[in-house]
């Protein structure tokens, strides 16, 4: 986090005093792609910009001056140990997210030799080629390269909606939970949230009933339906083209578009055995990530008709997403979208197989249970049949933070997930052998944390451990 920021969250217009308190390690699970937030000491000589920054970001900003004692100490530490900021654990298996993938050697070569121009002027040839390739694969007229999946959803909303309109979406969609309320802050719209079903779908009857009455001045006007494919919180369930077409028919019957947040769109296509074109056909717009399972370092692509993409391009500029010689990044996307084994789409099947193998083994381990919620509504053992793409969600019958620490000590990283769950996401760079190592590490971590739990009970501290777990879940 930039110097001067503390963890203390404030609503717009409400400025707290300095000195927010640090939270415990287990109080808030980190979501995919998120960094831990550290507190900084208050510094002298304010610049005057701090209140404005705080009101927009929601974070308390200390005076922005670089001469603090804390920074001096950091600098001294760095001089003493020049490798202090560069050391990484060796032989680490990182299952926190598929966002941790590293570019392939072929991607790195393509990036180094990429032909570039100025994309804001529209003359970066590598970006132009990537956008055309994405549009071709999904059967749409045009594409737009953006910095992230969140930006892809944001510019799609800007292109589809007028201020004050409303989107129909699932209450556990990424757009609702994990995009910093961009729909409200930037687009100026609301979301009517519907409960998803365990297969990641919305009930079509409930979607139909969610439309507002446009003749009633008290109500917002419904302007968009969105689906998430794959659906993360249902353990990465893929949504079929037939289901998408059913929701599209409802949207188009009301003369509004259907947008698909396809962060893991290609995982869905591979799991269902359909082409990207078939899966994208019902939708008016689709965004998919290059930087997750496809292993590119940065970026997503939005596709749709030419009019939509022109409006989305304006939206991208509005949110600061205009990039210049970005063909260096687009080159990796072109490698990922190649046909057959030379690209990265077909190999997603390996990730799915690895996830299924991991789930089958975890289901046999004492202390691993159903993740509950949408991921597996039934209680009892973890059901490996729920694993259809690259997500494995489960709960542990012991302190979750202690389990995550124990498995990390054995070289395997997993992440706390909502509803008291743990997530392991398979991806490029994680091999079948790594899955076997993960299974062994998990077995050992469960044994260690079970012994610790027994010790806590003997010492009369079980109640405190339980309170810690409740606190962690309460903040999700």
C-alpha cells in the first residue's frame, strides 16, 4: 500500500482521526488477486491532498511525506540486506488463485519482439490483432483490450447503461461483491440482486419478475442482465449455452442486453465441450480474462458489436484505461488464443483434471468437509462431483487460519474464501505431481492442527479458538 495509508476504512465524506488499529490475521479473508494491507505510521508535513484522496478511496490517508522515521528504518534495513525485498520461498505450490500464473516462455519471447504503436491513437498493430482474434473466436464484430476483468465489466456497464438505471445480477456475482461498487461509484447505477442456485444460475422466473415498472417514477429502469460464467461461489460451475439463451430471450423480450462476466469463460467452454463462439452467442457482450487460466501477465478482452465497443472504448478512456505501447502485453494474449496445443485454451482441461484429483483425495481426509453455501449446500464430506472446472472449495473442522498457516509451512498456499471456506485453484504451472505434494501437505497440516486443537482443549482455550473462527467468518 502507498506510504501514508492506513487500514481504517471510512465512508465518503467521513474523515476519522489518524491511528487506525491493525486487524488480526484471521479477521478478513483475502480474495483472489488481492494484496494484504499494511498500516503506515502517520508522517509530518501534509500536502493538503489527503482529505480528497480519502473521500474517493475510502481509506484514511496520512500526510504524504517521504521523510518519516518508518521509511528511514525501511531504507536502513534494505541497505543492511539488499535481498530483503526479493527473497521468495523455494518450491512453493501456489493454489491461492489462477491469477498467480506466470507467462509461458513463448509469451515472453512474443512480448520481447512485439510490434507496437500507440493504442490510444488506435495504431498498435498487436493490440488490433488481439482484439480481432478475440472477436473472431467469440463470433462478435469487435473487441477491446482492457487492463483487467473488473475494467471489462465496468466499461461494459458504461456502454450499456444510462445513469440511474438498474442491472439484474446474482447476489454473489463478482460485479456485486468484488468490484468496489464501481457500478454505483462510476457508472451511477444500481443492481437488483437475486439469489443464485447451486449450479450458478438464476431462476428465469425470478429474473422475469425482477424487471421494474418503467411507468412508475419511484422505480429505477431495468437496463441490463448479467451472468457470471464460470460462477465462482458455486465452485466454478459452468453455465450452458442453452441456459444463457433462455436468459437472453428474457432480456431481449424487454429490449435490454445480456452481458456475460466471463472471467473464466474459457474454463466453462472446455468443461462443457463447446466452442467459445457457441458459448458467447446468446450474449450481447462478453468479457474474458487473459490473466487467469490463460496465463498472460495482464489484461482482459471485451467483445460485442461495433457500436457497443465504440462506447466501451470511450468508457475505458473515462476510467483511465487508455494505454499506449501496450502491444507488449497484447502479444501474450495472441499466444494464449492460438488454436490447439500451441495456445492455452485446450490445456485448461489439465487444470480441471488436477482439481478433480485434488478434490477426490481431500474428500477422504478426516477434517475436510463440505464447503456449504452455494458450493455444496449439503453437509457432510466434500463431494468431488461438484468440481467441474479449476476450483476446489472446502471447509476444515479446525481453526482455518491455523490450517492455512500449517499448509503454507509445507510449501503450499491456499486462501481463505467467503462462508468459512478454503479455496485451492489449479492453473498453468501446477502439475499432477504438485497435486500429490499438496495432498500430502494437507494431510500433515490437518494432523498438526488437530493436535493443536486437542492441546487447546486440554489447556481450556478451545473457546478462544472458536471465537477467532467466528470473527473470521463474520468479516467475510
